[in-house]
C-alpha cells in the first residue's frame, strides 16, 4: 500500500504553522482546487485567497470545489501565475503555494514550464510580506518535468540567504519520481 504522506502533506504542515485568520494567500496553480480550499479555510472569512490557472478545466474544478464547500473568500482567476503581480502589491501576501507539473487526471503534455515557473516564483517572492512563506511542490517524470525540476532547484539553491530561508525535502526511498517539497520563508 502506497503512503499518503507526501509532498502535499509536508506543504500543508508547513503552511499551517504560519497562515492564520485574516491572511492574504495565493494559490499560484489552482489545479483541482484542493490548496485553494485549504488556504481559504485557514484564512477564514476575514482573509482572502486568489487562485490562478490557465486551464479552463482547472478553473471549473476549483470553482466547483469552493462552491460545494460554501467558500466565499477565494477568487479563482483564469490567468497565468506569471501575472499574479497584477493582482497583489509587493509585500502584501502572507503565503503563496505552487504545484508544478500537470493538472491531476489530465493530459501530462500540458504542464508548467521552467521559464514561466521561475518568473512566477521571482514575482511571488517580491509579493511576500515580511516573514511570508512560499510552498513549492515539484512534480516531474514521464515525458515532462525534469528540466523544470532542475531549473527550480537550481534557482532555490541560489536564492539570497540574507533574504530567504529555503529547505528542500525529497523522498529518497520511493520509486517513480516522487514529488519534491520546497519550503521558503522570507526573512531569516
């Protein structure tokens, strides 16, 4: 039996330690809406969540999940995460969540790309408030994702250590390209 303890569990455990009622969060890759829902519950009615995706299927899935759960503090935006800085001011976001790779249950040939992913992470870092956090779950494998994985990890490893703390967590004893979790905190 496969373990359900994975990168998303690590990400949610990390996020729960920092995100609180009234915070402003961004789900940079809406996907099926699970992180958007998670964040919306954490920030409560006085908080706000913006959720981005370029795939109509992801937008529909996320909106349906939020509606089914009575969530009204999240806005789902059909736009690229590269443009998130058009929706928030620098220093205003408490938490940004990324899941890189492909939409679960969809075509793996449609996936995030290294250049736009790194650009989005850079913009996200500017949007983070003091002591803000960022979570990256990097999915790779099959015919896609290795180039993006390598580019993201190189970027994280070269971040300014005077501005950010970054931790990379890998499952070293799991087969088939297990996702990698990266926790980033602004400030040291």
